[in-house]
C-alpha cells in the first residue's frame, strides 16, 4: 500500500506530499501549537492507534508523535478531537466494533494521554461527529 498524500493550497496550486502516514479515513485531525495533527482512523486492512504531526507551514516533513495512543494497543476510528487550553483531547469513536464514550487528554503534544473520568449517565457513546 502506498503512503498517503496530503494536499494543501500553496500560491493557488495544489501539491501532493508523500512519505507520511498510511492512507486512512475516519481519522481525526486538528491544529494545535502551529502543528497539524492526524490521529487514528482505518483503511480496509488496519485500524490505526497512532498520532502524526507536521508544522502548518511545512507539510513535507511529518513525524510520528505516538505510535500507540491507547494503552490496550487497539486502534479506533470515528472519534472526535479538539484543542483545549493546555493541550487537546480525543473522545468517542469505535474500537473493536463497540462505540465509545471515553475522553483522553494530552498536555505534551500527544506523547502521552491520560483518561479523563466522565459521567456515563450524561456522556453517551458517540461516533462520527463534529
């Protein structure tokens, strides 16, 4: 399988960059501290548990920040993510055909994540949102 290509608009011309993460859908992406982050997702063969980033002004150089986000080594897809004051969070999604309602936070750019306790009566499973 070939590497994914990201397209960005540079002087009104589209460019494709290769040599980054594997092709995927159902992933989550965000911009935080001048970096674009891409995490999780799946293709027909794999479900990913990884986190990649590139500087917003340098799409040619992607790096793996974390190759095992969740401690059970299971990937997920359909999750949401967003920046918060001191980091960013990942929430929900699908893992092993089960919908999730968990919330994970990083304050070190994705090197480590901690699970945030939620009220399961209020915070319901969610997938493919936001």
